[in-house]
């Protein structure tokens, strides 16, 4: 399972510049990782969740994707 980073609440960082800076730092660091952590931020009664990105495809997986038939037709459904 993913490690979860919980940011300070939206209401908190609206009032506190240091909390805002700490949240911004976590967002920037995690958004530039290949194996990022899940980020959760409470907002009133809700939670905003940013899931980590999918893993980068290997060279073989990329090559296989180009071997697929591309018809440029609409999806059959």
C-alpha cells in the first residue's frame, strides 16, 4: 500500500503562511517523484486525495503499445 502524507487543513493554511509553505513543499516534492506517496488534505467535512501516478512504462511495454492496431475509428461502444 502507499504511504500517505497528510497536509494541514485548507482552513489552516489560509491563515498560516508556514503551513501553506509546508503543504506546497510536500506537493512539489511528491509531484516530481517516480514513486510518489498519496497526499491527503482535509477540507471542511471532506478530504482531497491526490493518488500517486502510474509507474513509467518500460521500453518493451512502450514498444508493445505501438504494435497495437490503431484504426482511428470511434470506440465500438
